[in-house]
């Protein structure tokens, strides 16, 4: 792939599945690579007809044929389309074995200045239009090679209903962590984050992330940031003797009763303080 494909072997994005094409006579005939789908593609998105929420939830069910190469020395009529048919016949099962779910649609790009896309047309792929040419460069400094032809191939009959379905069940996963600012004693607005004996100070951050049942991250539902009152240090030892309402700080009780998504401001300091990232 690195020697003969004009785009090289990669790198590819997201989930990946490569194939080698072998023959008992010619040994190695070529190769294919499948990877994550393009994040946004106007012609494809309009053809599918999905909403923004459905696109975010189900984009992983679309995979891209990122590379397809038959060795230049191999000259066999209809071999490329035959290889495509064979690979697409097993792609769903292979993808499920590796990632735990099956794709329902495959997309690919064809550079019209180099290729006619005959093998895709012969394999009943549908041409959707052309991609938009990027006016700026990519993050790695390379430039766009121009717009490309977009082809797509459904892997099952109900592919559109699967892609346009929004999730009826969403998993909300909560996580709490404690950024430690003990090394920044002049920072204001901090509180105890460990045991009374440890005397570490910092903040408490709690986020709630939504996931689909297929483990696709859908976004943050809530982010809270607060500092414990130093007067409450050591209250953990008394938690079994106190009512539940008394085991929360006043600020947290206020947020819980109002149902708001309030976040505390970042602490002020006379020196530069690194901010936690999520």
C-alpha cells in the first residue's frame, strides 16, 4: 500500500479493519482498508436523511473504504469488483467480531482525476455526488487534493431506519475527580479534598456523560465544580449518625433542589494555575 497507493498506507481514522487479497498463484494481489466514517458529508447526510441527533448517535454504523489497491502487475478483468463483493459479504461479521457491532453502510471517495470508479459502479455502489474541496489545509500541514466522487453501499435492507433511529435508552455515567492545588497555596476558593490528616486542598469536579447502549459517547449532560467548606472537614466520620440531608454541603443541596447545572468559577490566584481539561 505504501509503495503503490497514491495516498500511502495511512494513517487512518477511528476503528480500522484491513484485508489482504491473496491467490495461490500470484500470492499477494492487493489490499483494502476500512476505517471510521467521515464526520460530516453533505451529500451523504442528505441522502440518508438523518437528524443531527441520529447522526451523532449512529455515525459509527457507517464505515469508510479508505484504501483499495490491486497490485499494478495484476491484470485480470472484473477482479476488483469481484474482490469488493467478497469483502463486503464478510465485512459485517468481521467488524462485529472486532468491535462488537455491525456497520450498515459503507462509503468511499474516488478521485475523478485519477480513476473512473468502474469497480464500485460494477458492484452496485451508488454515486451520491462530490465532496467539498477544503480551502484550508489539514492539521498535519497537507493540502486538499480537490473534491472527490462519493460512493455508498448499504449492507442491509433496513439500513436507513437503523441510521435514522434516535436512541430510546441513554446511559448516564457519572465521574468525580479532585484536581489538587496544594502546590498553589495562594489560590483562593479551594477546599479540602482528602482526609483531615492529609490536608490536601483543591476542587471537586463531577461530570455526567451520556452514552448509547452501543457505547457511543453522546455528550456531557452536566458538569459541576465546587469546593468543600473547610469547616466540614472530618464530617465523613459522622455520616452514619447524620440524616441524608445533612451529608451534603449547602451549595450541593441548593443545586440538587433547583435542578440547575451550576458550576463554580475557577479559583483566582496571583500566579498562573493550570486548569483541568475534559
